[in-house]
C-alpha cells in the first residue's frame, strides 16, 4: 500500500470530530503551500508573463480568457 493510500484509509476511519479537525488543518496547510508557491513564482519571474498579458488587456487590448491563461503551460508548470 502506498503512503497516500494509507493516509486515505486513515482519514476515512476518523470519527466525525477528528475528521473536521483534520479538514481544517488540511485546508490551512493547502492555503499556506499555495501562498508559498505564489511567492516563489513572483520572485522567479514566472508571473511576469501573466502580468504583461493583464497589463495589455487593461490598455485596451482584446480580453484574454481565463481558460487561455490557465491552459498556458508556462504558467501551469510547477516550479
């Protein structure tokens, strides 16, 4: 059994109150890691392309769809 499978099994067996405690912790941890990733992406210039595109849109350029931005491999590649 993989580590993830073991974690899934353990979480599935938690009583309701402990599951809610775990869910709160997990949400906070996911948010913390997301913030760290955004900070790292900003520092290493990965968000510059997105900034430039949004700046162009604000300068009267055609609107860029969110899906186009999200589907861009340059922006969706983990660092």
